[in-house]
């Protein structure tokens, strides 16, 4: 193990800050420039900005470590752009600047300024990493994807947030308060007075399915072979994930990562009123719950009796009537901030001099023009 000052090796680092993220600001970029001089730094305001930066800067010279400041949508979009442009997925450090920040919470990411100081204390050494597999749907990848209330709540939240004028009021409703407000004032009433839950058929398309018994143990699912109908019935929410959280600390998939190389799939068949009564149990991932169906699979298909809203990694993708989910071949390595913190504390390091950066990682501070 080597630390700053103990090795001449330099790390090729790139940093992307999404200025559209809830907490995105150029101030974070200033910290990056002071602690990681020479790192390629870009501020983006759109997916097109990120796409151009990847094409011009990362394709010719892929980084070893990519720090991404934003939320789950930022990370999901970044991963898919890297894949589409043929860039091997580098190690990624999540800087939590978004709203839900599911991956940031799962990896224990502190505030961006603290994360950067801890990373600088690692010197030129690659920080501890934690691998995550990915859900793939329609050729795109994400840590989670789902249909039903979750997608509706995300859209309702964004619509409600857009109704507030820019300023303190919008900021006050940009977090969990706004999310819950949208749920109770828009999503729940729509379902109470609407047609009720759609119905879904869930088919296993891969290796024999596993499930979770009442004690929380992983067990084979009887008659869960390839081609089997795993579930048929109502579905308020149905989705798949490779990470336990959806954001805000909501443990929507508590059994994700319980079995390597499997998707955690959940179908919740209760009414919206029952879900509201059980909200705190659902939030903390309590098990067992009435009307909750858990499967651990490699691949599956969901066929609905009507079109349903669909989201991937916090981005609304539109309406779908049939979806196939599978496990992507590639995985992503995320900085494990909890281990970084322990590593730094064990060394007794405080704020250290700047980290050496590869000469090939030219200093590149790109700020797209304001719209």
C-alpha cells in the first residue's frame, strides 16, 4: 500500500459536476482544482454537454478514476454514455449533489467537500472500491428500474417542483419534503379515485428462480424454472434492482446483493391506501410484508394489462406495456467511502498536499455556456 509522497505513480483522474443537480455548483470544482491539480474537470448542464466531453476527452484517454457530482440520474446517464461511446467503465466516485442519491447513500458518500479531502488523503493510491452489477432494460443500464407508483411519484415530484418559482421555496421542496408532498397530494389521490392497480404476469427467462422465506432466508422457488410464470396479479409497484436503495434512505430492495449475479425483483400487490399505512415498514425494508413478492433471478419479463409508467435510475422513460429485465454483462466499481474513511482515520491523515495526476490527464476546465 502506498500513500502520497511514497510513490511516483500518478493517477489519471477526471471529474464531472452536473450544475443541474440540486446541489451542483462551481464551488465544488474549485475544491477539485485545489486538491487534484491537473485532473480533467467539466461542468455540465445537459446530457449533450456530458456526451461531448466524453467524446472529446475520455474516449482518447480513458481515466482510471472518474468522480461524478450529481444524483442517480446523473450517474445513470453517465454510465450509459460511456457504454455507448465504447469507453471501458472506470472506477467511479459518487459525489452526492442530487436529490435521492441512492448510490451515494449505499456507498457511504459524505458531503462532497469531505469526500474530496478523504480522497486526497489517499494520495496517488486507488481508493477502496465496491463492485455493483447493473440492471439492463432496452439496452440501457441502471442500479434500479421499475414501474408503477415509484415512476409516477418521481414524475409528480418533478412536476410539482417545476411549479415553484426558482428560489428558496423551490429549494425547500427539492428534497424528501417535496417528494412526500407530491406523493400525498398527487400520486395517492390519483390512485384512490382511479382504476386501481394494473395486473401483471411475471415470467422467469433465466436460471431457476430463488425467493425469500418468512425468516429472510434465500430458498429455491418451487416451479421457478426457466419459462415459468412466477406471478400473476395486481401490481402497484414492480421492478428490479442490484442496490438496496431507491434514494432518501428508502430500502425498496432489501435483498439486492443477497445472491451474487442475480437481480432482486419485487412486486407489491397492495392497494395505495394499504401501502400508505405501511409506509414506514416499506421505507426501512421490513420483511415479511403482506402482498410483497420477492424473486432473485437472472432475467425476466413483465407483461401488463395496460400501459404503465417506467423509470430507470430515477429518470422517467415513458409508458410501457411489456418489459424485459436482465443482468448486464459489465459491472461498475464504485468508491467505497466507508472504507476510505476508515483507511484515512487509520493513517491519522488530515488535509494533505495535492494529489499527483498523470501528465496525460491534462488540466481541462470546461464550462459550457449558460442556456
